[in-house]
C-alpha cells in the first residue's frame, strides 16, 4: 500500500476471503479508507 493520491482512479479488486478472516479484511479496508465491501 502507498499513501500516494490516485487522482480519483477506481480499481476493482476481487478476492475470496475465508469466513474466519472476514472481520480482519473489513477492518483493514476501513483503515485504508475503502468505502464499501460487497
């Protein structure tokens, strides 16, 4: 991860997450400023 601005660029990330790790993934995304998880 970098702290460099992305000029509004949107990137789609797809991942398979184990159910026991979902909370950790959500927390990490929130800390990076990711607006949502679907």
